[in-house]
């Protein structure tokens, strides 16, 4: 066996400090082309890796050959071209918990960014594209209604959801800010912030439903949770649909929310 030293690395989320520095400069009419380029490229790398994970592939760290992500736990990835290989577990840890896994809806704007950045001719165009990416919302459509999930920025920049939202809300705009950026910001605010109050309402509904669930079902789920069989618990929670015709969340979202609520109640 030809075990190799090279390990797989993934593009990190972009630092909020650097983004803030960029916005301050843009708001005061100082187009720092190098900084725009640096951040545009960091987002580009991040988007590329998000798409890689979504399409279940990765780049060989030695020869950059694109390889399929192992489907089964325990199956070690290896490169047919250069002989690189790695054990599955440390390989899995290279991307686990890094906010790289997203769903279909997220890949739209990500792919858009990847195809449009190389077409941008001026720093301003790049800046508008960066701004569109960080102010995009994760959305999905169900029964003809669009729901906004969360700011996509969480996948692209460091920080937890509340930190990222506060950060985006407080980005500086000045007399020299580009009008497109202001428009994008207003649109983001409309979509995203209204969502947060909606989410609260939906959560209350879900909480109410949990409370009115049959005790056997609830006990069963709680046992699964204590035994750390979360996936099974989530699957079981799909039964929730029988108890509600009005909650418009997708199944998985309801299940996840409920797992969270029940976990909290168990503490
Ligand atoms: Zn290789």
C-alpha cells in the first residue's frame, strides 16, 4: 500500500474582519482592488468546494485529479492517477462539520457565482457579485410558495447564524457604496429578516404540536434520542405530518426542529 502524506484540505469560510474591511473601503470610495480580488477568490474557492461536496467528489491533494467521494464509511479514498490514498476516517474528518454540505437550493447561487466571477471585468462588478452572494438567502419552494431558510452567508463566512446576521445588518454603507449593493441589501432584508419572525411563529406551532403528540410516540422518540439514534428518531418524527396540515415546513425541517426542541426539553 502506498500511503501518502498529503491530506485533503477544503477552502475555509471567509473571515468577517476581511469582509468588513472591504465594505468600509468600498463605502468610502476606496476601491482596494487587491482586497476585492482576494475576497472574490476566497469565495470562489469556497463555492467550488461546496459544489464538490454536493456532487460527491474531491480534488486529489497530490495531482488535483477529481475523485469520487467514497460513498460508504470505511471505504478508503485513493487516486488512480498518482497512487495517493488516505484512510476513510481522517478523510471524513477533513470536511465534517465545516458547513460545506448544503442542499440543492444553495447550489444555484453558488454555481452562479462560479460562472459569473470569471466574466467580471471590473472590481465594481466583482464587488457586486460578492455582495449578492453574502446577501443571498437559502430558499426552497413548496406548493408554489417560496420559503426563505436562512442567510447563505453562514456557509461562506465565519460565525454562527446570529453573528452572521448581525454582521450583515451592520455592514457599512456610505455615499460611495454602489447602488446595486444597496438594492441587494434591501432585498435581503425583506426576504431574510421577515423570515426570522416567521420562523418563530412556525417554531411555536411545532412546539404546540409536540405537546399534543400521543405520549407513546413521544416516549419512543425520547428513548431513541437518549440512545443517540437520532436518525431513527428523525425518521419517526415524520409522523408529525399526520398531526398537522398547516405547518408548511418540509418534512426534514420539521423533524430536525423537533429533535432540537425535544433535546432541549430533555436537558
Ligand atoms: Zn492523484
